[in-house]
């Protein structure tokens, strides 16, 4: 389906017979949408992200990304899938022994991009996130907000069609949170599908975009212009 | 492919330098393990040298009757030297034997008078036989039982040496067995130390491996820098071990020669001759061990 970017069909993931990750999730996300996945801790938000990036496989159901069935994806194809998506996490996941420039460039290097392309694209994305002046610093020399912007730059460098942010503001103060959310909105305005996983009520309520609410591993609400319900 | 290979090399060198202390610790452990292996190797060689030194002091004397003429002595000497197990045969003529006897006991009147009263030399010639190995003496002496020589033989003092030779053989076998056991034990300990230090090194990188996977790095791209780094550890560890062992051999060589009372064994010369082979093999073993360990350890975190 050309009007579907991500589709979850009856997806379930159990960790033990009595520990539910997600259960019977049905979700269709269109290209260019900005969707917030909300819910309290332990409701399956991060499981959904892990399933999406093929870090885990569902016990049941089917997940399609751009028409590609990632449920049966082969191990050697997982890096290809991940290069199509930009993912950021609460703990930034930057390589500590590399500078910010090298962290961003690394995402291109692994895909075999030419030196010329790296030298052109990396400064551009660092400029978008406002880190061009700090390109030669190491992650430990940056503030939390700057680290998250560096992680966003790295996720953007492939020009992904899907951008997944798993609790990106969890470790940030309100000013940095606002900056990061503005950056995600900007990314979405370029046409990228954005999935924001959060339990930050204020962020979700001010965005006024589609909100999918999870509770006990199930989708309990899906509103086109929603609010944080729980 | 070439550009990826270049990036892998660059990443491994960068990682080696940026994780400087971790690299220093891992390389030091490897170097210490290799130095220990080399010291054990030297001790094994010295044990052999010591046994050789003692063995070479043993010779078996064959005393001939005074009737044995020069041609018989020469024939027996040639026959003995023709045997590969014989290292050296020294002939003492009858006259020389008498002179040595008189020199040895200048104040013993009984001996001096007896020789004068006899009016002729009562001693026969003798042969001192040195074998290459103490194990060869019985066979060498058996060869003298040949009918052409047996009638001229007065006495063989092999029986006097039999106990000593047997004791040396027993010690030699025991030393050899102990050396093999200690070497095997040491090799296993060294392998375990190196194996674990590489595993710990990779363990400290586990989060980085996870991050590399998340940004879409292939298993090859993640694994190769660690394998190249392991090769670097092995190369540097071997070079450091060689840099310690060579001067050490030069320094302790004279003491070893003095200790073994002028033995010809040259420790530095030994390493100069065999060093390429010894350190080459050690590098290959260390490289195989560290790269396999790295590959397996990284593989564990790639699956997560």
C-alpha cells in the first residue's frame, strides 16, 4: 500500500508466559505522519520500537515497513533496514571515543558512502541541529541537550523516511526538551515520518498531532489529534 | 570494498590510541605471558645443557693387555670412531700410562720399586671412549666383543659407571617430563590469561558494539576493527617480549657460562639464530588466539 509507511498487524510479543511486551497491536502509519506513542512505564512502548528496528521479533503477527515484511527479515538484511531509519534514544547512544563529527560520519561510513559525500553531508546535518561549532568535541564534553541533538544529526544523516525517537527528552530539562521537539517537528516538515515514544504529557499535549495510547501492551486509544489520556 | 577496508583499519588504529590505557594493559598482559613462555623455554634449554655438561664428563676406559700392539689399538680406534654414536676416542699408549702412573705417585716407593724390579712396562695401552649419549655405551662396548679385539681387552670400566649413567638417564628423563608438564601448564595459564584479557577488552566495548548495530553497521564492519586491534596487541606484545628477552639473554649469558663451568652454550647467540623462528611462532599463536577470542567475544554482543 503506497499510503502506508508502517503497519503492525496483530503483533504480539511476550517475554515470559506471564510478561506481556505488546499484544494484538494493529497500527497503520501513513508517510509523513507525526505519531506520538504514549503510555506509562512498562506498557510496551519500547517493545514496539525494538520490534520496528528488528532488535526483537514478534511471537505473532506481521510488521511491514514501506511494504517490506520485517518479521521475517534475515540477519544480514537488518543493517540495511536500520540504514533506512533514524533512531534516537533517551541515553543518546553516542560512541564515546569518537568526536561528534565522527559519530555522525560513522553512520554514513558503515553504508560505504564516499568520503566526498561524508564531507558534504555531515557538516550540513550538524548545522541543522546547531552543532557545527562543536563538531570536534567528544560526547562527554557536551550537555544532555547537545548530545541528543548530535544523536538526531546521526539519525538524520541517511535522510531516513522514518525517524523513531524513544523517550528523546527523558534526560533533558524543559528548555532542551522544547528544542528537541521543535527539531522533530522540523524533521517531520521535511516529509519524514516521525514516531515519538514518550510519557511526557506536556510535550504530547502541545504537539496536537496523532496520539496512540498503550496500556498493558495493548492499543487503547488512537486519536488523529490527541491528548495524553492516562 | 577498499574504502571499507581503509575505514576498518583507521577505526582500529583510532580505537587503539583513544583507548590508550586499555591497549597498554592488554599489550602488557600479552607481553608478560610471552616473556614468561620464553623464560620457561630458556630454563628447559638450560636443563638440557646441564645434563649434557654432566654426560660429557663421562667416558668409558677400555684397558688393553700389554700385548696389544699399535696396529690393534689403531684398528680398535678406527672401528669405534666409525660408529655414529661415538663422539671421541682418546688413546693412551703403554709408555704414557706408565709415565702418568709414576707422575701421579712420585712419593709411593712401593710402586716405584715394583716398576723398577719388573724391568719392563707392566701396563698396556688404553682407550677412553666418549659417546654422544649415555644410552649408547652398552652398544659401543658390545661392539668391542668382536673376536679380533676381545683377546686384547683386559678390562672395561663400564660397570663402575653403570650406576652413574643410569642415574643421569633417570634425572634426564625426569627433567624432560617435568619440563613438558610445566610448559603445558604454563601454556594453558598464559592462554587463559590472554583469552580473558581480550574478553574483558571486548566487554568494555559492548555498548559501542550495540550502538554500531543500531546505526546499521554490518557484522563484518563491527568485528574487523576489533580483530585488527587484537593483531596489533599480538604484534606489539611479541615485539616487547623480544625487546626484553634479547638484552636479558646478553646480560645473563656470561653468568650461565660460568655456572656451567665453561660450557659453550651461548644464550644470546641462540636467540640471534632462532629468534625469528621462536618469536614468529609466538606471534602467530598469540595472533590466532587473540583474533579468535575477539571474534567470539564480539559475536556474543552482535547477537544481542
